[in-house]
């Protein structure tokens, strides 16, 4: 069995979760945390794969200056606000 060491902060959080009735014991709290971490990692992998695919399709913008990048962000934000995706 793997032994883990937790900070006082993490121990207190686990105790709070169990005391609040959200989980029956510390094992459930840790299992839920690991499950969420696994889900987030899977989502991140999917997002990276999609970004790689977009890059391969040439779906990206390039900017020569920080001002040009800022202007593009502002312009796209204004278009969204005005409903012109």
C-alpha cells in the first residue's frame, strides 16, 4: 500500500468534508479528488489534441506585436458583445 503524507491544511479539509457528511471517510474524499483530477487530465488531453488539430488545419492567428494581439482580443470581444460571432 502506498503511504501518503498530507499537510495540516489538507488533513483539515478532509476532516471538514467527512464532518459535513459529504463523504463517509477520508478514503472517499481522496478517491473523489483523484477521480476529479483524472477527469480534468482527460479533458486537458482532449483540449490539447483539438488545439493541435486546429494548428495542423491552419486555424490560428499570428501577431507581430503585443499591441496587435491586444487589438485583436478587443475586437473579438466587442464582436461577441454585439452578437456578431
